[in-house]
């Protein structure tokens, strides 16, 4: 990347791994003079199949057809 021209990159997007089974925190410094924790939870990347997700999965083909999605895409 060091060899790329300075104006060739507008944005670099980093995405943590899916279902890493980790909790990611935001770390920050106290800039207000008030007491604050050193870090807070940003999001928890733990995914489990529950009854609600299972029902959504079971109905996915019907839902996709209702939204008139391309048949090849639904078949995939």
C-alpha cells in the first residue's frame, strides 16, 4: 500500500470476524474531567440459533418469493 499514490484510497473498512465468540470494547480516554470507565462494550459477536432465527430460516424461501426475488437466487 505504501507504493500507492496518496489520493488513491478514500476509505478502508475493517470488519471483525463473524461469530468470533468475543466481546469487542470501545476504549477511550477521560477527556471531560468526569469519572468514566476505561472501556465499554461495543458489541458482542456471539451468534446462536434460537427459535426465532430458526423460524425465519424455515420461512426464508416463502419470504423471498413474496418479495419477488429472482428464482435462481431463491434456489441458491
